[in-house]
C-alpha cells in the first residue's frame, strides 16, 4: 500500500494516498474544482483544461497532477478564472440554443459550468460546421451539433469498457483566426484549436460502432450529444422518478436507477423510461442499461390460481428455480424445504455451491478472499474458465481497466478464443486450450506464481516434472570485424581497411521448457514473454469463472484455487454463474435433481410460478419487488420496486401456508442465521456511493472461518480434454436470462453462435445432437469469437439447456445441416 | 417612489390634508336653514337635465352604453388570464410549441401533461398535450415560463361548457390555421418587454 501524505487545497488540510491526482483528493474532501473531461477510474484526457489550478506556484491540471507531501494548491486566482471563463466561452461558441428540447434537460455540465463561471457575454466567434445527427448502432444516437468533444465517451470506452469503439475524427471546421493566439488565454486557445478540428466517430472507420452496446458513453456524456435511440425526445429528466435499485441481470449487482414516469397522457401506469448509473463509480453493461422493461403486468389478484399455487406448493416434491430471485425469496424456499422436505433444484447455484464447499474445505473460509473493487487495484490479472466477454461484463471491465490504468498484464485461459480480450492490452497473453484442461491452467498459475516454500513437496515435484532443460539453436546477429586490403586506383597504394559487417551465427542455448504452457497452447517463447510481463508488477489477482464449477473435476479445481490463494499472494475472486447464485448457494440447501411433482419458479414445472407472465400464477419481476441480492463482490444489496405490481407474491403464499411474514422485506433480518449474512433491516440498508467513490451499499458478507482440511490434490488427466465438435454453454454478450430477453432493446437472438468462418461452413440452420436429445438452431455469425467451438445460449429457461449440458459447460455434439 | 415612505410606520405624524367643507350645523335653526338652502338651490333640475340628455343620446343619437352580453363583450386587458391559447408561427403556420416541458414542470396545480417524440424531421414533436381545466388555477406561470410564447392566456373567460374536455386539448387551444391572420400577439404575462433589445448583449457572429 502506498503511504498517506498531507497536503493543502485552498488552505484545507487533506490526507491522501501518494500518487493520487489532485482532483480526486479535492473531490474526496468536498472541495470543488471544475472539471469536464475527467472520469474517475479512467486516465486523464486533458481535453477541457478547465481543471486548471495552481500547485506550489505553478499552473497545473489537477486531473493529471499527482499530490506530493506538503503541496499547497490554490483552486482559483484571477488568471485561472480568466482562463476558465475563456474556455467556457469557447465551448459556448456555436453551441445550439436548443436547451429547451435537449434530452439532457438541465442535467447538462456545459450549462452548469457556463452559469458557475458566469459567462454572460461572448467574445469569440467562428463559422459553424454542418454536422448531421446519426445512429451509431441499434441503441446509440449521436448528435455532433451538441457535442463538445470532451472525449469522455472515447475515454470510458477505452479505459473502462475495453471496446475502444470510439475515437476523434475530423470535423472539417474552419481554422481559428491566427490573431486569437496572442489575444486569448493560451489554454483556451489550445482547447479551441483541438475542438474546432474534431468530432467523435466510430473507430472502425464506418458510420456504425461495432461494440458491445453497453451505452456507457451515453451515461458519461456531459451534454445531450449521446442519447439512447429509444429515449430521444421522450421525456425531460426532471419528470422522471429515480428509483435506486440493483441490476438483476448478472452477478455484478451494479447500482442502477430505474427512471420512471407515467406511460402517456392516456395511460397513467408507470413505465421505466431509462436506466442511469453513478458512472464515476460503476459501469453498466448493455443488459443493465437497456434491458429494463421485463416487468410482469399482472391483471390483478387471481384468487383461483393462487389457491392452486398454494396447494401445489404444499404437495410439491421439488421446486425448480433459477438464481434471478432475491435472497428473501431464496430464504422462503429454504423454509419450505425445512417444513415440507421439498427438494430445491437450481442447477447454476448447485454447481457453484458444490464448488464453494470444496473450496472452503481446503481454504478454511466460506468465501473467496477478494472482490472486484480490490482486484482493480492489481497490476497482473489472470482469468481462468471465465468467458470474460460474455459471463460477466464487470469482470471484463476490471480485466481491461487493469491493463489500461495500472500498466498491467494479463493471462487469459479459455478454450474459446476472443480477439477482444487479446486487444485489451499489450501484455495480455491468451491461452486457447482444449476444454477440460482447466486444471492444467491452475497448475501453470501455481508453477508461475507460487512461493515454493509454501507448497507441499509432492506438488513441487509434480510441477517440476513438467519442466525440462532443452538445448535450442538460436540464430544471433553479431558484428564482425573484417579487414580488407583496398588498392587505391589513382595512387596504386594498398591500404588495410577494417569494417564492421553483420553476420548471423548459430548459437546453442539451454532453455527451460514448460510443458504445461505448451499443453495449454502457449507459444514456445512464453517464458521470455512472461518475464517481460512480470516487470514492475506488485499486486496479482485471479478471476475464477463458471467453467470451473461445471467441470468433472470441480472439487480438485476448488482445492487448487485454495492452494493458489494460500501459496501465491494472489487475490482471488469468483464469478457466480447467475444473478444471485452466491446468495442462493449460501441460503439454500440445494438438491441435484428434481423428482415427482414439481413446481417451477420461472422454470419448467408441473405448476409454474412465473414473473414472465406465462405461468399458472403471476409473480413480480425483479423491477417490481423489493428485496436484497448478493453480488460477486460478496455484498448484500438492496433493490427497490420501480413499477407497481397487482398480483400475488411468494410471501403471500407463505402467509397462506402459515409460515409467512407481513411483508417480503420482513425476511431480510431473518437471513442472519445463514452463512455470513447479518441481521439488518431492509429499510436501513444504504444504496449509494460517497464522493470519494466508497461503495456504501447494503452490507458486506462476513467471511467466516471454517475447519480446513489438508489439501489433497489430484494430478490432472490430459485425456478428459474434449476433442472434435464441441458446444459451449454461453450467452451472447447482452443476454443473461429470460428477463433480458424480454426487454425490447436487447436484440441478441437465441441461436447457435459460431465464429464467422465456422458459421459460413455451417450454413443457416443446423440440428445439434447432444446425445440425449436434439435441437434445431439458427446459426448466428459472431465476430467476437474465433475457432471451432460453437456457443449454445442458456438464457431461455424453456429450452432447458442446463439439463442438456449436465455437469459440464462443454459438450461433444454432432452438428448436422438442416 | 422610494421604499422609505412605505417603511415609515409612524401613523399620525404625517401631514394630512383636510377636506374643505362647511361647518356642521349645531342648533335646530341652523339645520333647518341648511335643508332649505340645499333643497331650493336648483340642483334637482340639473340632475333631471342630465338624465334626459343621456336618454335622448342613447335612443336617438346611437350612443347606447349598455353592453348586450353575451352578444357583445367588453375588450379585456392583455394581462387578464383566461383559457389558454396556443399560438402559431406567423411565417410557417407551424405551432410554436417546441415540447420543452417547462409549462408541465412549473404548473403548480399539476394540470398540464404532454407527450413528446422524435419525429421524421429529427425534431421534437408534441404528440399530445392537455390541460386539466378542472384543476387549473389560471396563475399564468405557464405563459410566463414559455420560452416561445407558444402557450399564452387568451380572452375566453367563460369557463362554463357542456364538457370540460371541450377546451383541454391542444387542437382546441391552437389558433385555427385559417384564422392565422387574426392571431394577436400576446402582451400579457411573460411577454417580451418593449425595451428588451436594450437589455441584452449581442453575441458576435463570424458571418
């Protein structure tokens, strides 16, 4: 950890970590420094230059100047004020006076700073350039006329999201009058010069972005230039009611606001117009931002169906459900199990629960040690068994942010090659290994990072058995002195001239060959690459993904993870497979398979409770109920109801069965009995961030120490690696479940995703034979994957993909053209 | 007038001007004399003359002062706040409303609602607009806040109707397109002051 230092901003003493930027220190201490282009967690852009301050008598930009011990910062003086005013005047040159209809509707930083700095007249002018509004993708709408080219969208896309889908392009504007250089303040001139030359364009050179459509660029836009296509001219921001909530699509559990208003003049029922976030502290994915209208508009209380549901619950032998439920609902189901002995079946949480149990047997604690906030501070990140692009957007953002912000390095072990991950940083090494070799990947991590003295002897021997010294012939260029006798043509004199001539010689060197790296598809020179990657690295982290939970050798993998954590100084995080898999895994005692009469909650069953509106009894969707969710950062987070719901909820059934509470949220303090949960009332749970970016949401689960057994490792078996035609259970990037699918702005279709080349060879429609059953898929070409493995999405529960794949995420299949 | 005079609350110390009048009679004789003096001064006939003159003017010279409401109406002040009018641009005939929603926001009785959308010409279009006149208190804030002088108060002060809906929709309040020539510019609440030009600084233009 870096040391704390003391410095003064405007005479106020501030304590800050060394190496922190002045601007961030000021913000954390509630001191206002104007800044437009800077984004917390991203690199300084230096486009707006308005954050100018005086530090120890020198003019510096507070967004890119690091604090020093004893530094004295003055935020404003006459000169700086003039500079800032000139900058704001320049921003206002030719800015359309259409604030009345602009979608930013007053939440505009240009407007705010113009007023803050008191620009009441204009001194500069330049002919305007015609710039046409355009749609960049199915969700993005860009109006360059309103754009002030602060480049926040470009920065967030590169440093946070990793798509790097935007860049600045030529504006075609007229050059600034030369006299301006001498007459106007110099920072304002420099900023204007740049502004007059650029607009934002998609970085692939076409008019359309090829990105993950996360919409984070919309969130960070300080003006109304970037808006979602669906929201253009729909509503003023001030008409919308902001409901703080937690996103229910994946296990990131991002903090979001549902913004609601009446649907129209004729229809007064509430409707969600958009989702916004605290973009300085959390980045959303496309599903979170655009997949919000999955509510279940129940007609009313259907008493008849309700009575049947209560009866069904009473006689049910098993309940099938998925992890898109709150902790409270999970606790209700667990209570049912305790009372009636009903089996609880949830395939994704079951695998994760087994993995966690195996992990805690070896590690002596219930939960993994770190969280994503912490690993974002590391500078070397490894990902094993996680399809970063698809499984969890925030895991990918963390992986990317480490590369961009911490000058980090990364190792990515995954059987499906992803060109995007390789492009995230210069020191990212991708291992495209055969499915089934995840153990080898973890052994390689052990081999590369473990402190040998902390490892058991047999493991050391096992690891050493993969190393062999081989002699390799390398070609090396050396400069050789060559002496020649030159005869001068005129004088006839002979002279000896010495010249340096390059020569290639062959040399034999002894290198250490690591068979593990080669087995995993690493390049021959991996040892050297790795040495480069390790330079100046201090903090290491490991992301564990779903492939490891759904693995024939999951228990051995869990033990390996525990050993890595204890022997390597690597911080470990796991990505729970679905939204609340961690909560369900901690709260419920799950069973492997369903039998007898089965009630399905958002899943198949003899009697279906459904928040999708297609079951025997309607249930509230996640945006219609309050409760808590447990996310991958091991926090219990509150979410609120954004829309009204008129039907019955699970607690009503519990009341009918005489084990219910008055309200669903009365179950929240009851969670206390479960592993790591606290006795906290729902209404007391906070949901926000402080100015310094501290996450003040819900509470953190307690990581309880348990009895640790001695770690028994098994050697990996190379023969379990899959060959041939392989299907991988993995969702497209903005799809997570039936609810994201229901949302009208999520366009990713259900089908068989294959790399462009593979899709071409497969044709339009195929039949996939899983052995137990066959399914027909449309083939969808996806340029975000490479190689032969095809992906089968599991977001539609009616397709029952989990049963097809069983305990694995990869499966040998036979694909036939139809 | 400065505020000083309003702030002076020493009532009784001001220099009041007394009305000049005859002294009040005190004895019975004086009272009797006053009655006789006033009764026989001839003013009675002056009054009779005035009445007769006005009657003749009204009946025979066409100078009738009675307004035959509801067939006739008195002109009202531009500052009077009656049922709203929606004005059109004189040049294009398009309605002035840009859908900014300020009237909806400022309305203190929450009676204005509007729906907007992105239209084919990339403009913000008001797809529906309504004022609930059952709630409207005619405070005039909407007209004052309107940046385009699109919503103004008109002269329709009769708020009785068979149905409230008769004048609550956008089209009902909008100037009929064939009556565009007759559209009056609004001088009331929120209109630009006559000296507006002197109050603004001009922005330099490069062309």
